[in-house]
C-alpha cells in the first residue's frame, strides 16, 4: 500500500471520531475521577475554592504506538446559601479548566521499492478548556445521609478546530449536564462513608459536523459522529481517622453514547473504568483540605487506557 494511501486512511479514521480529540481523553467534558471519596457529600453554607490537578497518561492499540498525556487544572468556585429551597441548601458554582494535551502515534509503510518508511504524527496544545457553569445546586443533609442534585452547562470556550486531529482543548459544543448523588454514613460518628455521584451530559450538535446529501429530490442531513450523551459515575468508600485524616478506595465508570453515519463504528460507544486509593488530610486552622488520589483504569473500550494522578487543594471561606 502506498504511503499516501496510508496517510489518507489514517486521517479518515481520526477525522471520523472524537474519541482522541477531547479532554481528558474522550468525547466527554467531565473528567472522570475528579471528586473521589466524598463525591456525594453535601457542603455546609459558605464559599468554597478548590484547585484540582489531574495528570493522565494512557495508550491505545487502535492506532499504532498511540500515547496520550493530559494535564488538567480545574479551578472551581462554589457558593452554598444558608437559606433553604424545598428543604435543601441551594447554591451555584463555576469550574474553569486549564489544559495541556499531547497525543501521538507512529505508522510504518513500504515505499515503491519495498523499503520501510516510518511516519510519526503528533499534536499538543495548551490553554483554557470548556467552562462549566452550574447555576443551581441543591444539597440535603440528614443525620446519616447526604443528597446532592444540580443542573449546569458546559460552554464551548475551549479552542476547537475541525481540522485538529489529536489535541483539541474543547468539544466545540454546548452540553447541559445533570448531577445527582449522595453519601451514606454507616456510623453515628460519620467515620465510615459510601458515596456515589452521577453526571449525565447531553451534548448538542458539533458545529460544522453535518453534511447535506441530495437524493430523490430531497436534501438529507447526515451527522458525522456526534456525541449525543455521556454518563460518568463516581464512587468512594472511605474511613475518617483522627486529626482529619481520611483514606479509602475510589473509582469511576464512564460511558459515551454516540450516533454516527460513519463506517468507523469501532470508535463509537467508548467506555472506561478505573479504581485506586485516595488519602486526604484537613488543616482545621486554615480550613484547608489536601487530597491525593491515584486511579488506574482496568478496562477501556474504543479509547485509551491509563492512569490518573490527582492532587487537590480545597478551602472554605
């Protein structure tokens, strides 16, 4: 096969999917594993600042020698009112991501005289990603159970180009998101916790991803690999010790649902699951919590598989 043909086929495969184009590594906005052990816990009234730093490295067998590295700094501001709405404290939040994304793969082909030629493809970008605005969040707190619910939208603020194959910083689409989860305290002292939190994204049409085909006297619009929904479930089982130290096991499962008229259906319906330890400590004097989490992906379908190391700093004002 001629090198030009191989180049054309590789470009067609990549252009027909967003599986490697988004942050952290898939056609979804929400970075899986962002919350951890206390993912479903409600916050008391006040102002909160949180700085999450995610380091991801993964590989995939779908493309030859494919590797991807992503760094995500997610800065979040949250306000929780001391007033009640339907028995819940209500509030709002905004998340602003700063992203570095690097992806590459290598292919080998034969030239006209049978000699091997190696082609290396790579791309990297750095800048702000898509911003999450959550205008309404509700949080209920009982003696042994917390409940969280919220609605928000991801804004297409991150740099996005249709021609970019490997390292877009945004999805180029508006994406409403519904969040629902809770935390169950197994003992009266609230030292043992089981948490779960679900994020459902409803992604809208990607700009410029439609093509019109005339046939039988009518125009037919085809959608080229448009992410329609994406679901991320996070969970954690933790134990709180003396002096505000907490440790446990956290994990996530993320599933992308995609409709596509493309022949490259191999990349549709990607999913991934990860699990790993987490430890956190609280400095009461400064009302600061430090968290370290290492999640290893043990299964991945139609997307890269790797590790996510997260370091977070949270403060209440």
